C-alpha cells in the first residue's frame, strides 16, 4: 500500500485482534449473484476485501447491517428487505478495491462513520500547528481514517469496538484518549419507542443505534487549549428525487441559526426553507453543505427518496445549550459556537473530479472540559423505512413534521 501521512502523533493499540463475526447469517439467500445496488451485492464485495461483520435485527432476519472493523467500526450499509433488497449506504468500490491509501482522506464510504471534531480552527486535529487552512495541508487523522478498531464484544445483533490513542491539535495540545463504540440493531418496538410512533405497520424497516464515547486518559482538558467532539457522518445513495429534510426549532432563537454558505451560496432551486423546515436537494450533482446550531437544531433529520420510496431518519443526542466545536477552516473568535447538525450534497470540484456521488447526514456531540477518567458521549440512531406511502407519510409527519407529497414536490 502507499504510504499514509497522518496528522496524529503516536497511537497506542493500533493492531486489531481477530475480528470474527459471531453472526453466521452472512450467506446469501440465493446462490445467484446479486444485482448492484442490493445488500447482497455489497456483502459479497466487502467480504472479498475486508473482514465484514453482519448484524441482524433480533425480530427480523431481513433487517441487516454490515460493519467493518478495519474502517473504524463504521456501518457500511444496511437493508430492510434482505439480501435482494435496497442497500442504503454509499460505498466507494473503486477505492476499497484498489487496496491503496489516498492523501488527505480515504473516502471508503459507509452510512455511519466515527470522526472527531473540530476540523478547522486553532483546535483542529486535521491541520498541524502553523499550517495555513487549505486543502494541501488538510489531513484526516489516521485514528479516524486508516486505523482498525479492536472488537471487544459481539453477538448476532451488536458489536463493540475500542481503541486507545494519542492525538495532537493545532495548538499543540496532546490528548490521550480511549474511544468506545457500540452498534446495536433495533427491533420494530425499539423504533416505535424512540420515535414516539404507534406500532409500525405496512412498512419494512431497519434501524441501529451507535453509542460512542471518548474518555480522557490524561490531564484535564481546558477551553483555552482545546477540546474534542464526537462527529458521526453518514454517506447515502443519492437520486434526482432525493431530498434532505432538516426541521428546526424557534424556541430558543426566533431567527434560525443556519449556515448555508460553506461552499458558496446554494441556489434557491436547491435549498428551500419553509416554515420550520429546511429542504436540501440530495442528487449528488452540486457540492453544498448546511449546518444548524444547537439552539435551532432539533434532534432529528432525514431524507426521502421519492423514486424508490425510501424514508431515512437520524435521531441523535442534542444539548440545545451546549458547546459545540466550530469546524470552518479559519481561526475562530468563538471556537465553541459550532453546529449540532450538518447535511452535505456531493458534487464536482473545480477541476471536474468527484468522489461520489453521495449525500451526507451528520450529527455532532457537545463538548466539555473533561477531568482524567471522564468521558463525552454521543448516541445516534439511523432508521430506514420502505413500503406503503400512507404509512411512510404518517412517520414523516410525526417525526419530521412534513408531508411525503410536499417533500416530493418541493423542488419541482
């Protein structure tokens, strides 16, 4: 493999011990090759290249997820309808197949990956001290890019990872940390409880919850030298009829605290704010990103693919009054005034190249000054629903506050 150039210093416990799935249900439902875009296709592909763990919901053998220890315990993809069903996560087949590491970042894909914040600013862990904040200097730390995470427990519906490391920020503060991450498949009863829904009927569903923690193993963290946050990012398959839905609250700020110019102004044909909901086109054809501050964010967001009839929802821990790391590529006057929620639509760069296409739903943890032995924690649940349109509409109205037909028509 090509050499990798991490921003981190030394890291401990890099090696993964034998990562064996305790779930033997990774045999395909049929001996026939599965079509591209299906869960079975992605299962066979990943098994050829990396150790792959298959998790299955306790109450439904067709609700599955693929987890990859070599890619920091990320959820690569999931399905609600078995091996022949839709595969929801975006996977970078070309990069994985190459077996080579890329400079700056390895975009392997996956519908939920573990990262650390902040990305930019004086407390960044993606830029070395004194460097200018430009692409040539940006480097994703190996800890969240190429390091395998050790499996410390698993069963048919869950897996738990752990890694210990040292990582330095732009200001020269060294953090000694322990990361723990658990992925747990959810039952339909779990889903209904979490989303405050009646019993789920007339829909196929899959959901999982990730529980993540970062524990300080050294001296107390201080605001003046920086802190770390947990950042979860999900990459999904786009389509011309997919729309991101981000409801927001006016309870703590009448003016929505929304950032919509990360990569320049987003055209109105791609971004619509209606009442208390933001809609962003997720076709993978125009690079754009939004962020919602914790005082305006709600603890849910989602997307709807009107072409395939797939409703996706993320639900995450939110502290409306908390401190969140700011990640823009500049020195910050207020580094703890960042976003709780982000969403991204991929598109071509200035040189015409493109990693995807994909779109992302992202959530961030709040941060605090940890004493030795203390932890920050962040949970996120990801749900996918397919089936009867009336049933999907009921879920969308209850959880996101929008009508399915409105979502499908917003950019027409």
